C-alpha cells in the first residue's frame, strides 16, 4: 500500500505544508489547541476522502460536485475511502441505545424473531403457528380413533348451490350433518359449516386428514373439527360431543386471538408493527421523562413484549449487562438443533464479536438498553468506537478525534489496543490526540505548531514517537516530563494549612439512587474547586449531572418533584443562587451562531460600523450589518449564512460557500463600508487574538475577547460557525461567556428562566459543573483553564469538575473518587478528601 502524501496544504491556518501519512499504520496528529490539527485531519484528509467518494454517485448528484469546496491543497495521493469519528457527536436521537448503536439490538431482534415463542398477552397461552400438519398432529394426539367431520364456515357465500357446484356434498346445520342436496335452492349458507371430509382419525388416515384441513384453510382461513358421538353412514348424524377450531397462522389456542408472525419489525419499537400505541415507541410518558406505564419504558406493544426465548423477553435480555450475555448466548445456542445452529451461525457470531469489543473497551458493564444520552463522555466515545470496530472494514482511512479524551488512565490502554486492531485489519488510522501514552503508542507522529492560529499551521515535528521525546516542541517537552499517571493522589480529611481562613460551608447530599449508584451520600465544600473522578462508567455523571443537578435546580426554583427524586439535599442549597451545567454538548447547530454573537460583541461591532462616515452617508444602521435580519444587508441568496446546502440524496446534505457572496454573508454595497480599513466580513475573519489588538480603545469588546483568550480560544475567528467547534471548545466558550458576564443562551439557571448573567464581580454563590473540561486540551493549555476555574472560586462561586486528568486533579481543592469499577461494579464513593496544594515545581510540570 502506498502512503498518503499531501503537498501544499493551505486549509485554514495551515501554511503550505507537506505531510506523509504511512499506510496501514497509526498516525497521531498533535499540537497545542488551534495549531491546525483538525484542519489537517478532518478539513483536509477526511473532507477530500468524502469528496472523492461522492464522485462515484449518480450523474444527478455529480452535477453538484463542482459546487463542493475542495480543500485548498496542491496534491493528495494514496487517499483511501475515509470514515470520521468526530468529538462533537450530536445525540440527535434520544432513543439511541448502546444496543442500537453497536447493532447488538438488530441481531437480537433477528434471533428472537426466528427462535422466540409468542405467548398470548391476554391469557398467557403459547401462540402456535397452525398449519395443516400441526393441526393433524394435535388431533391424532388427543382424539385418535374418533370419527370427525372436517368443516369450515360458509360465511362468504349466499347460496348453497354455489357449494354444490364446487363439489361439496355435506354441511353441518344446527349440530347436525345434512346433505346439501336436501336443502332447497336459495337456502342461505350463512349458518352452515361446509363439510370437507368425514373421517375416522388414525395414523392410517393422516394424509387424507391433512389434505382436508389444508382445503379448509384455503377456503376460509380456519378449520372446525367436529368429533361425532356416533357415525351414520347415510349422512345423517347425532350431536357432536366436542368441537375444535383452528385459525391458519399464529393464533392462541385458548382464546382464538390471531397474531402476526414474529418478525424483527414486531420487536422494534420504531416500526408501526412493534411500537407501543401510547408512547409511539419512545418508552417515555409525555414530557415528564418517566417510563411509559403501558410498555414499562420498552417502547414495544404487548405482542412485541410477549415473545420469549428461554423464558426471557427481548426487553429482559436488553436490560442484562453485556458481560452476562455471552453465557446466555451459549446456552441458547446449545438448546437448538444442529440445523438451527447452522442457520443462525452468522447471528451468533456477530453478536459475540460485538460483545467481545465492548468487553475489550471495558464497556461490558453496560446493558444494551442503556440510552446514549445517559452515558459519560468517555463511555459515549468508546461506544462509538465499538460501533466502528464492529463494521470490520478494511482498506479504509479512519480519522478519530481525541478518542481517549476524558478517559481514566486505566481505560486508555484498552482504546490504544482497539485502535491497533483497526490498523491490523488493514486500515490506516489518523488520530488527533494529546495524551502522552497514545502518542508513544503510535507508529508515526505529526506535530503542528508552534502556536495557535496564525502562529501555528506549520510542521514542527514528523517522525517516530521515540524521536519526538526531548525535542524543543510543546509535545516533545511533555513526553520528556514526569509520568502523570502514577500513584493515587494523597487525600486528607481537613483542609490544608494554606487553605483560606474562615468557616467552611458544605453542600450535603444524601440518599443518591441513580443508575448504578445505590444510596450514596457525600458533601461538596462550597467556594472550592472539587473534582469527581473514577474510571469511565463508575457513576461520576450519575452522581452529579443526573442526580444532584436536577434536584438542586428543582429546590432552588421551588418546583414540586415531577417524579421520585434521585437524591435529597440535606443542607447548603441556601448558600447557592443558581446552578449552571457547562458541559461539552455541541452549541446550537446554526451557521448563524458565531463566537461574536455568542459573547454579545457583534452588536458593538455593528454599531461601530454604522457610525462610520460612509455608513451614515448611505443611511445604514446597525441592522444593516446583521446577517440575521431579513431587512438588513445580508446576502439574499444564502440569507446571510455564507453557505448553501447541497442535497446529496441518501447522504447528509453538504454545505458549500455561497456562489453570490463567496461566503462573505453580505451584499457588495455593505462590504464597501470599512471600520479602521476593515469590512465587516474581514472583521469576522479575525481571530480573537487579532481582534483584541484591533479593537484598542473599545474596553467592552476587549474585555469579552479577553475571556476567549483566557480560556485558550484566542485562535477562534469571530465568524466561525459554532457547529464546527469540538466538544472541548464548546465547553470553554461557555466558560468564556461566564467570565465575560455575557449571555450564555444555552445555559440558564433553573431558578430563573429569564435570568441573564451579569458581570462576574457582581455575582456570588453560583454552582458551576463542568464535564471533562481538559478534554481536547494540550498540556500547555490546561494551565489557562485551571486559572479560569480558580478565578471563579476566588470570587465566591463553587466549581465541580468531572475530570480524569492527573494534571488537573492535583490542582483541585477537594476530590471525590467513584468506583471501584464501572457499571454494576462501580457506583460507590471509594475515596474523598482535600488535596495538598501542588508545589511550584509540580505546577510547572510539562509546561512548554
């Protein structure tokens, strides 16, 4: 296989670089935040791979390809089909589960549809598929030797003459066998049972019996077998001692209810055949997010919930932890005949393969029914990686975005092993990653830098990881520094001597019951930086995000509980004003949302433009420079987005620059207005660092831009779409909004829906919860983040971070560790206490 060669790459801040990516190897692209890593990996490699793949489409699609923006690169050779796993994965489907994302659900549906047994939801009787052979077996088992009349109801014919013409001779009328010839012409057949045959039940007559039953099924879809008291050879008979009725297909033997044949659709809550009629397959009741009382949260209708295999329903199996499923599969397979085992060999094999992947990624403590939106960030990333590994593709380029971000050090090795399996299958893997262990485990390393934005975009190292150690680059110095994943940090019960004097207040939480946590209690020191750590899946998110936050928000707002509270706030809530969750959820997906509008500085910029001499001459107002206002000066073709959406048929739509404004968002006449010799689109193209210098003399704008720089986002352009930000960048932008006192429209305190944050120094007593704030940060950028978090506590706020990085943990005031394992093996607080302040030497470890 030839390597991937890139020449003259100028995407975003990349400075005409030349790179070689070895084939069937693991390459890590590293560097400080904003150095150009994503520009190379995703906006160049993956984008061009996607564009080339699209060239294989139909002529209808190819007519749009000239409008797709080709990466600004001179030449790319050796590029295979590409698959990307981005960090900012959007959970647009609230019903997505571990099982659905990894295809475990699909294969279990196949298994239950083929081998499961349906039981009547009403009476609990086994539902049998009745055909002529099975009915004959039932009759010979229970009534062998008895004379019987095989009949079917004549409900669709109005005249008995029709049946005589079809060759039928007898019928049953009022429990008596009569000859059709004896009935007057015109007699209605509505009350008749047409007799197909009159036969004595025995093994010798089985063939004749089966043929008669088949004929009844063909004529009416059902058969009635009447067992006679005595047999009259002339055709007249007495009463019948017993009657049996069967419906062709699946029906209940006791109540006669007919059922559809078990199928994957019947076991799928997303189909009309399988969905619960009350919740339409969502499994939740209305807006309360409580399990639907009709389907118990399964999303299936009563029929789908009544298919059993080895005594368990599909929802029962889906609620089983994945580490228990291999034994269940082994027993299920051993109960089958050899022929059925051969027929289902693929289903069993695919299920075992996917369960092995989850086990290798330490996710086997999760149940397939676990919804993705309830997972921690680390668990979610590994589930997505497990789905990729389960596809078993070869000859593919995999582009991964920080796959170990937010993982406990003990979980990093399993991801490294999984990535190597991708490579060993004949694939090429490119990872954007900062973790030292991942960099050391790679086959090839490309470091971009040396700085961010315009100070980055250059190759500062390319080669083997061993050669990078000790190089005078940010990553080289990080690798040469001390190991950050050593022994557990020492904890103490009392605050250290250097802790600020005064009475320490606590937020006391009791009786936590959430996911794998059972009756836990804990305390959080107020006005401190507290870290909650532990292996992925140990219960960190459940403890803070799913249990504490909703109850604290409810208490601060004075609302009544919507359901059973997951915890009890014993004390400390009166010391808090409001609660904010600053997580890594992607910011609003809109090309109109940009950092300038998010931080509230674009209003000031528009007023400056409107106040220029040229704008006043033309009668322009601040609204003229808005790309959101329909009456402003935005481009009419793209409506101010700068992009147009291209329909790619069965694939997701592709965004391409507007042909009219060339991505500038505004009309030509508006772009002629200049402030300090810059048009509005040129200002939006500035980085926060550049804009800070440009807007000298505008303290309001500079203050908010400085919050971006303080959180390590000085490389972002003011007009960059928020939908392009990584999860870590989105979280830091939320932090920047808090620091600047600007409105953060994605996060409002639950205690006041109309609240707008005010300047930091005017607020006291807020609680901020951050989910893995160091994820996606180079070690050099982590110190900036810690300074921001410390600043929040210094002015009276409380900060809780869900964090794994030892580099961050040692700078916290207090620590809670969940564990000891993941899933059902976790859910307990195993360590808690204050940390000693790190020495100055420790604070400088790894700094570039």
